[in-house]
């Protein structure tokens, strides 16, 4: 039997939601930038990397550890 680590799962979900919110917020600001395409490329890469780490955190938390 494995014990799930719900703290890691919850933190992964919350940080993923923050990353999506950050992307949406930066999308509204991008129109005032000198180079909005480059800005959104960078923001997209950062948000994608954070969401990727969050998916790994969620999977590890759901797998859990041995009891």
C-alpha cells in the first residue's frame, strides 16, 4: 500500500494555476511592450516549464511512498 502525498499534489495544482494566471496577465500587458512577440515567447517558455514541473509534482504526489 502506498501513501499519497496530498501536500505535493495541492502545491502542484496551485502553482500550475498561478502559471496560467501569469501567462494571462502578461498577455494583457504584451500590447504595451516594444517587442510583444519576443515577450510572449519568453513568458510561454517559462509558464510551460513551470507547468511541466507541476505535472511531475502531481504525479509523484499521487504515486506516493511505501507505507
